[in-house]
């Protein structure tokens, strides 16, 4: 629900790991970078912005980490 598969752009494992680390330290940044690497840019970009602004409530930080893990999982496929 929080991370639709179709909004995650496939990348190599190295880039997916970087996106995960960025999402841990700067919530939403890895999501935005992943969005810029594919055809489906708008949804990922909006999710990244929402993750950043919801960090105040800790919801965005958790969402960002989950999204980063999903990016990493999709890179292995």
C-alpha cells in the first residue's frame, strides 16, 4: 500500500543501496533519486517530498526506509 511496485524504477544493486542509505539519513532523497532514473518520475518524486515533510512525525522516516528496502528488493529481480 505505501510502496506500489509500479512506482519503483529498477536500478542496479549499487544504486539501490545508495538510495536506501540516503533514505535512512535524509528521508525521501533516495526515493527522489530513484524517481529520476526512470519513466515513472512523477509518483516517486511526490512520494519523496511527502516522506521528507512527514519526517517531523517520524512517519516519513519509517516510510522512507521501507521504500528504500523495496527499491533494493526490486534491484535484485
